[in-house]
C-alpha cells in the first residue's frame, strides 16, 4: 500500500456536486492498494499515519502527531498512486489491486484509523472526485508499506 499524507488546514471531497467528506485541520491521505497487500500493510500505514510527528509543537519543531493534536483525517482511495510510468507515455496500473480487493483493504484501513478516535471522513470508492485542500506548510509525506520491517515481497 502507498499513501501520500498532506498536512492541511482544511480539505473536502466532492462527488457530483455533493460534498461527501470534509475536515478541518489534520491530514488528507491518498491511499493506493497494490496487488498482494494485506491487513498487515493497512495496519502499518494506519499506525504511521496517525503517529507520524509532522505537526509543530510550541517551539515550531515537528514533534506532534495527528493523535497528539487531535487532527482530523480525510482518507481517499487513489489507485493512480500505483502507476508505473517508466515506459512509454501512458502509465500502467497493473500493480494496483483489483477494485473489490482494493475496496476491502481500503475500508479496513479506514476502520483502523477510526479506531484511534480521530474524526475520519472519506471520499467515495471508484467515483470521480474533486478534492480541495489547503496544504499547511506545505507538508507532504509519502509512505509505502513495502518499507515496513520484515515485510514479505509483494506477490
């Protein structure tokens, strides 16, 4: 699984003119599920997402996590994070998990994040979404569960 975390002052996602998810200060997280990803990948990314210290303390240092600041999370499934653009002009998405498997693991990731007690909003799976956000900093961090210690290689 891959995730792009953006520290935001506010963010929202709209589908067909309807706001389906919105947050105030916290993180917008774009999540891509790869073939072979498991619950262990989602657990790793959820733990990293809520505990990564990318919020400033009183001294302006990155010492606080989303949990520490009670940040809100806007979680959005985005299979294009698995794009392979190394060859040609059109990206390949063969690394992305099939929609049913991706949705199941994305929903599990959402549940893990909700289990922390933070407010969690989401987009809509497999819908054309308009995402609006104000990136605070800007702070943007990329995570990949392939970096998890002792992880088995993806199938």
